[in-house]
C-alpha cells in the first residue's frame, strides 16, 4: 500500500475502488468492464496530475518516506559493491557512503547520501545529513577512483550538510569547499545524479559532475523552501510560494542549464516502482559513462572547466 | 571578557551607526568622531571593534595609492528566475540597491599593487544584498582568478558575505562550484591565492572560495560560520556560546592561519606574498 499526499486523494480513492472490485470478483468476470474503465480514468488523471506538478508537490514527492534510497539502488542498479568506510581522520559517517561498484560491465566508484526509511535507520544515517567526515570520506574515495582510473558516480539525496556544533567544529565549510575545488580537477569522469533532495552545499559537495542528472521528481536548490520562506517571507508557511520562486525542479534546471538530462520516473514517483526506476537510471548512467569515457583526461578537464565557467545568468 | 567576544550578536547591533559628526561603535556603543573613526580605518579606538568597510574603502586601505584599476565592472545581476517576494521583485530591488550603493554587484574586482607586488584582487561589499553570491558575483570572481592565472600574479579575495543569493536559486549555488573551479586552476601554475575573511563570511561563501586559500587570514572578531545560528540552535535544541562562529573560534579549530588587525593587514599580505619564490 502506498502513502498518498493530499493532492493525490482522488487517485488514491480510485485505486482503492479498483482494488475492491478486483477482490469482490477474483475470477474477474463480473466487474471487468468497470475495472477497465476505472483504470483508464485513473491512468488519465495520473498523467494529468503528475505531468503538471507544482514545485511544492515535487518537493513532497522528492521527500517521500518510501522513495528509494542509495542502498536500494546499490542492489537494483549495481553489482559487486564493496563498501569502503571512513575518512582516515575522524570517523565513518553513515549518512554518506561509498565504495567500488559495477554497473553493467563498467566498474566505478559509487558515492552517495543515504537517508533512512524508518526511525532507527534515520538515527543511524542522520537523515542523510553528512558531517565533515562524510565529505572527507567522499573525497578520499574520489582520490582512490583517480588512482584506479574509475569513473565516479555520485548519488545525491540530502536536505543539506548537517547543521550542528560538530559540523562547525570539524570544519563543515572547509570540507565542502575542498571537495568543490578538488572535484574541479579530478582526473576521472564524474557523474552526479540528484535522486531525491539536492539540498544546497551539502548536495553540491559531491555534485560537481561532468554530467549532472536529475530524477524527474527530484529537486535541487540553494536553500530549502522552508528556509527561504522563513527568511524572505518571514514565515515558513509560505514554503509553497518559496518553492515556486526558487525553481528547484528538474524541468526548470534543465532550462537554466544547471543539469544535462532528466531521468523519467514511473507515473506517480520513483517509490511506486523501484524496478522500473532502477532500469531507467542504469540505462542513462551507462549512456553517460560511455560518452565521457571517450575523452582524454585533458579534454575532460577542459570541458569541465568550461561547463562550470558557463554556469549562471547575468548582464554584461 | 576579551574585547573580541561580543555580547551582542544580532546583525543590526554589529553595524556602526553613522551620522554627520560621529560614529557609534557597533560593539561598545562609544561615540567616536567620524574623522577619528576613519583615521583608525573604521576600527573603534576605544574597544578595537572592526567595523565593516565598503569595497572601495578596503581597496584604498590595501592597495598602493593610484595603482587600482577596476575590471569587469559592467557585469551585473539579471533576474533569471523572475523572482518576486514580499519586498517586491528582485529586478526592482537590484536597481534600488545599485542606485543606493553605486555598485553593480556585491564584488569589486581589478588589479593593483601591494607594496609594489602586483595582484589580482576581488573585494566583496556587504551593502549589496548582504554581499551575497549571485551569478554576476561568481562570474567576476572567476574572471579575476582567470586574470591571475593568465598573468601569473597572486590572487587575493576579501570576503564579506551572508552566503549564496536566494533570489537566483540554484544558479547561485552553482557559483560555489564555478568560483572554486577558477581557484583550483591556479594550482596548476602554482599561483598564490590568499583568502581574507572579514565580517561576516558565512554560508555558501565560507563553504567555497573563502575557505581554500593557500593562506586564510581573518580580521579579529568577524562572524565566520557555515550554518545560521538559529538553524543550529533548532537542530541541537540548546543555546550556543557567544564566541561560537568567530574568527577566534576558526583559528582555534585550525581552519584559518592568522588573525590580523586591520592596521597590519596590508603589511601582512606583503609578508606572505614575498615568500612566493618562483
Ligand atoms: Zn568600540
């Protein structure tokens, strides 16, 4: 059974009705026509709804508690995963994990935030909010990838870097800034995929890719709608307005040339069909791996520098 | 209590109040004659509080007389998201801010000399949208880095910023990567990059170019930190000590090299740059 949002109420009701009719006549004679009709109607309404989501609705889907997390993708998209722990300096951050992985026939370094799906997991994973040691582990693995000549794949899903005393004490800003600087010149291809929430510097700290991709119902933003609303509107209840204004959706960011491609999700969101979502991710990642593997290192770095030099819109 | 540990931390209280004759210190509330205030480089003669400077005041204090040549001055914000909030449209407020400050953006860039050493310099100005990092800011900081790269001269950035500019959304976030890409390239030609952190340096700016200097220098008592104080207090559900997120806190935790008083800043920059042995 899926969790539904308020804006999905009519779809939820239809799906419930279909289930009910099916259960009344399991041999499927009596209500076949009604079921078919309802399913058709439901599919149409889904297309209508999910094709025209507001930014705020997209934020909610991106944060859906049942949305697949990195550990799901590790088993559905990759094989032979070898998790590598620790930053070699302070500790091992479970909010940001990584290791060797194989996708299709290609060997890569896989790094990503991992949110939990229940209270226990979320405590262990700190809701996917990494501390400095998480970002430093990520950099260590990227350096290792450079040594082993492996492309780096970064799966991004975080509200943001952990905002607490330990973060400040141990240099959250230094860890993020160093990653941005090192990733700019890392001598292997980097592909960044925003799978759920791309929250500010904590997302970008593993997001400087040669290809930057977004799931169709993910968001990528400089600040959360709640944070923006409480600063600019001085009231967090204006989050839906702030979400619209920030234009954090994949469609907007493709138009603004922040990202290169959108990976389509199953109707209603990735949480409705893990298998289909994973197949799409695999297909698109392999395409980009193939594209980037054709470049020499110097060409790759030149293109990366040009890509980030061109970020932004201003008048001159 | 040491003078640099301020009892007041709200942004408003830190601002010196100026009128025609005197300046009220943002820390000890002393009334200082305007002339004395400027003669002491906007540092309170009574308590040593370092007041904020405009970008051009800073340039005047750091560079040798008549050596500054401004560059990239025409680059200014557009309104890529057509952003509107309670105060109005971003476009209109940019215009008002430009009229009020005489600045096109939150950073002034150019070349000049520090005790005869040629440098490429970028100086942020907090008056322009809280010194926030927008697309035009990022472009100018990158171009100034590229100038240093092409001419093989040291690059110095003075930061004064609340962080990334919300009104340009994710494009502002991308400026963190863009500016760091420029800084990263300097390493290939072994070009010095010195970051000077002034009050305040927070959010997306401290988490990008401000933190990756070969040498990081801060002015005393500056607010330096990543997450907002209120956000942290909400996360950990307790009050934070007053000296949290200051230059002194950052020095103590190993993230900056030096805290330098304003009157010694120019000489210190020269001392650092003279060790560049290439
Ligand atoms: Zn004073």
